[in-house]
C-alpha cells in the first residue's frame, strides 16, 4: 500500500466528517488536503490526550512547531517527529506526523508546514492557560486558533490547485462553525477533564446560536465557490455540521451512520 492509500486508511479511522470529501478529491489536491488534515489531527491528538499534563502538551506542540519551521525538501520523515519517540501512548496519527508532512506535493507542502506550526504554537498557548474561556472574544480566539485558520489554509489549497478564489473572511467562519459544533457535541467529555469552552453564563442555546452564525458564513463561502473540487468538498462538512446540530438539539449524541450517508448523498447530488 502506498503512502497516499495508507493515509486515507488512517484518515478513515480518525474522521468520519472529512474522510468522505477528501476521498472524493482529485489526486494531487487529495494528497495536499489529506496531508493538511492529518498533520493537524496529529497535533490535535496531543492537545486532547488525557494522559499528558498541560506542560508536556505545550512542550511537545512547540517542539513539533519548530521541527516544521525548520523543514526543507530534503528533511527525512523522522525529522518532523523528533521528540515524540518517548511518547508511545500517543496515537498512530501523531507518531507518523513526518509521513503526513511529506505526503503533500512539494509545491504546496511548505504552506501546510507553516499552518501546522502556527496552529501547534497556538495550541501550546491554550494548553498552558488550561483553555480558559470567559468571553465570546476568548471563544473567537480559540476557534480561530484550531479551526478558523484551517479555513484560510483550505482557501490557499484551492487557489494553488486550480486558481479558485474564495472569501477568506467567510473561510474563518466556516472553521469556527465546524469547531462550535464539535464543542457542543463533546461538551460532556470536555467537562469531565475540567475544560469548559463555553463563555461565562452561556448555555447550549448561546453556543448553538454561535454555531449557526458562523455556519451562515460557511454557507456564503460555499455558495460563492465555482463548480469544481473545492465546492464539492465544502458542501459535505457543511451539510454534516447542520445535521449534527439538528440531532444534538433533539438530545441525540451524534449522527447515525445512515444519517451521514443520507446527508452526503443530498450534498453531492
């Protein structure tokens, strides 16, 4: 199995939301987006790891950031994952970050390294500050750090691949909206590890409203895209985000597999 096929297998195991749209992309763009997603999932797993204390999380994240900042076209796989060997408790997607970093075509890989390095530094900040969120501005800062910036990277990838132009303000909203849905869905799990992403005084209603406001920007972003792979890609996570909000509002934990397949079918036809 080549690296791209193996990356898709790992992607399938780690993300139901993004595996489907990434698997449908044309090959060159697929490698770039898969590289970006897996690199960012790799550092996200460090941020979420319950066995690591916040100091260690910040140390590992900053180390990865420095590795990526020093990357070159001749860097070996092991270079990007330097410092992780002693942490075998981390999942496969994290320990193999060097492979994901080198999966992207060379003409765009440095942009992915840059975005991942910046996100790792921001995650380190939040880990050191125990994800303290008290105001909506704090929430905006956090959701930009871990998701809004991903929207900006995707805009860069669309432009790199075929010149597709997109609204970058709406791209940030797209990322924020998806992250807000994740925050609502993972509320109980986050509270169990003493992390609260809800601003002071916010209930589910306020967070749902925040998610909907940002998903409106995601709609604007998606609807303005010309026909092509970028549009085909964006329609799927947007449909799944709206669907997830609907089932969460009904008291369910998540979309069922049949729900996902139905929403994807509607989004792609």
